[in-house]
C-alpha cells in the first residue's frame, strides 16, 4: 500500500464523515435544535448559520446528546 492509497482513503473517509454530518445537521436544524437547548427555539438564521460548522465536525457528540435528551 503506497502513500497515495493511504491519502485517498483518508480523504474519502473525511468526506463521508462530513456528508453524514451534513445530513445530521439538516435534521437537527429542522426539528431537533430546540430539544437540545430550549433557548434556541426562536433563534435567527444568523445563529443557525454560525453553529453549522461546529455541528458538522462534532456531529457524533451532538447526536449522542440529542438521543439522550430525546429519551427523557
């Protein structure tokens, strides 16, 4: 396995991670953001745009918290 294959694998894995984060982010912003933080219920579009990069990167942690809050 040469370096080109390793780099290709890493880039594909990062791309898939970000695509999964994009789908999760869309679902969270559409319906679940206020379940995580009730203060975001009437938030403006500017705030939602600001948190998108963080959700894209940290989506597994946010998903875990969303799942935990959804159960209770």
